[in-house]
C-alpha cells in the first residue's frame, strides 16, 4: 500500500482489482497457482514470488475455505468481520450473521 500512496499521493482502496468489494469474485482460468504464475510476465512473476516469500517469513498463515459455517466457527468469523469493518476507512453496508451462513 505504501507504494500506491507514494505514486498517487493518496490511499487506494483497490490495490487488487475487485479485492475489497463485498461479494466480488475474481475468475482465474485454472485452479492451480502454478498456471496463474505461468500466465504472468517474467518480471511480475518474480516480484509476486518475492513478495510471497517475504510475507511467509513474517507470519505463519493458514487458509481454509469454509462453506455454511455454524456455531463457534460462525461466531468467530462474524467477530473478525466486525473488527475489520470497524477499522475500515471505506465502509459498505454492515453485514449480519445471516450473510455469512
């Protein structure tokens, strides 16, 4: 984000096309990460891999796809959404628990 601020003199809410809009889906031609990397120009691929290595070294992250969360998982997701919503500079509608199910 710092690079965007320096180039444009303001904070950008769209660092990745469609990246921060609720319900936005970005379609890729293949579900394989390697295919996406292969579709990039060499310099962009190098920069992306470098950024991924740096971020992996800074924090251990685990990702999951959760469909139709229930109980404690739903409570945790809704709490995380609420924290993110309260910190956001740009806010859309505040979603309810039913939306996350």
